[in-house]
């Protein structure tokens, strides 16, 4: 996730509709659950250095399932506001089910190109035939398993390069994922081009 966010903020500002910004991307040592339960430990020392903080993590792996991702975001944002943070200065983006969902947000062509897909079926058809994607859906229900199956079939290791490549090449305008839309609109509100 770190590489994806760094690539988006560093190389895709015009596509995101934001001005040039200074930013720092950190990973929590306890990954998704740490972002949910202990991100303040990372944010507090940076509070005077940065005006805004965006905390992003996958819903799968964060340790909750009894509330929706949007409700979890609201609860966490309210917690920070109640504990002295300026309203709107800390935003949580919880990706359902996980970051891999964004890889299917625009087109399968970039993914095919990256993995060197040479099968007679395109990736979309292969995903449908192998039960990873339902006909009529734009994204697999379990995007992480779908990506891993594609990479295994192609004997391509799972790497940060894939996330960086897709962050550089996919059409951001066509990505309709709820979490991505929140990510983009938050950045546009904080860092407008004008």
C-alpha cells in the first residue's frame, strides 16, 4: 500500500486533481489492525509538522467485521476529533475488501501487460471461467486471491513493482471504488489545484 500511495501522490497529482504537496507515507508495523487501533502513536509526533493526516488500511485484516467500512471510518474520525484533533484534519480510508480491489477499477489491460499475459482468453474471461469473477461484475469478490492466482499462473512473484506500475498506469478517472473516491475527494478538498 505504501508504494501505491507514494506513486499516486508523487506521480499522479494531475490525475488526482491536486496541486504539488509535501507528504510522508508511513506503514504501521501491525499493518491494517495497527492502523485501526494505534495510528495515533504514529500521527501525534507529526501533528505540528503536517496539517493533515490520511490513514488508509484494508477492511480485511483490520480485525473488525461487525460494522461497515464507512461506519468504521466515521467512528475513527470522530474519535480523533473528540481527542483534540481539528475536525477534518484526520481522515480514514478503509478499503473494501483490500487494496487489490483498486487494481480492477479501470481496466484489465494494464494487469495483462504487466504479467505478460499470453493465454487465448483475456484475464477477465479467465477470472470468470475460474470462479474469481461473476459475469457482470467489474471486480472479483476476493481481489487478493484473484491477483495471486493470476501471478501464480504466470509464475510472476507478488511484488511492490506491480502496485507501483498499476498506480502509474491505470485510469484514475474511471475508478469508482468508494474508498478510492473518498481518497481522491479528500485530497482535492485539502490540496485544490487553484
